[in-house]
């Protein structure tokens, strides 16, 4: 009968399957969805690493969104306003958040609220929060450089108060130095600067006393 091999007939060699085990069939392409977390040592518990769900996040994973880009994308400021803020930021040495407030585009409290909403983390008031200095054994130089304040540590998770959670490089540095997984809450920059200044002065007095 047709199709039946007789004894001793040589079987035709099977064509090897392509890589991936699909038997030569092309895999259907699937459009990437929103990124859940940046591919760095930083893993922010419960936070979105970019804009809210549904945003177009088809850029390569290494291109982390920056705060200014997020504000423009969601029409909180215009591209021209962002460019002007960045230009003055470079000239004056201010953080972008401080420069945006200085230009009168937002009040500090409004800007902090917008950042908290887009990043998906709570906005906290640092007044009255007690911060143990040796919480993460981070130097004042590192804290002031990145404008972050450790506010809590549970096991290997270190919670930082930050003004700009989109500064992935800064958060990654903290995670590397501390050896902790980093979580963040949002705070107003003036409060952060004031608390860091107070901690720095207390540390100076302590060193002078010894």
C-alpha cells in the first residue's frame, strides 16, 4: 500500500528542528508590554518603575524613563519648559525638581504629589519621622549626593525617602553599597535637604566631641 515502508527500507532522515523546538515553524512575534521593573540591582517593592499601566514602554530596557520625560509624556509640562529647566539646572547646579519649582511650574507639594502618583508610591511628610543614623551605614556623602534619606529597614529591604524615584542610577548605587533591596517613598526635596543637613551637622558635632 502507498506510504508503507517495506522491511529494510531506509527511513528518510528527519529535518532537524530549529532552535527553540518549534519544528521549523516561525514563532509569533509578541509586542512587549509595560516594564515591571528596571533590570538593575534595584527592586522597588510594589512600585511601578515607569509611568502608569497602559503607557507605551516599547523602548529598550536600558533606557530608563527620566522624571522630565515622564512629566512631558503626561503633559504636566511642555518640552520647551523641560529644556529650559534642564538648561538652568546645569547652570545653577540644582536638581530638576528644585528647578521646576523655582520656575513656578509647580509648587513643591504639587510636584511631589504628581511624582508619587506616576511612580505609584506614597507621598510622606518627613516632619516628625525619627531616622536612626546608622540605619543602613551609608556615608553622608552618598546620601547628600543622591538626595535620599533612609527611613526604615526590614530585613534586607531598605526604604528610602526620595524626591526623584526615576533616578535609577542613584538608587542602584545605594542598593550596591548597602547590599539591600531598595524600596522608596516620595518626599518633598526641601524636607529631604533639611533632614540631610541636620544629620550632617549632628555627625560633625559628634566627631568634634570625640
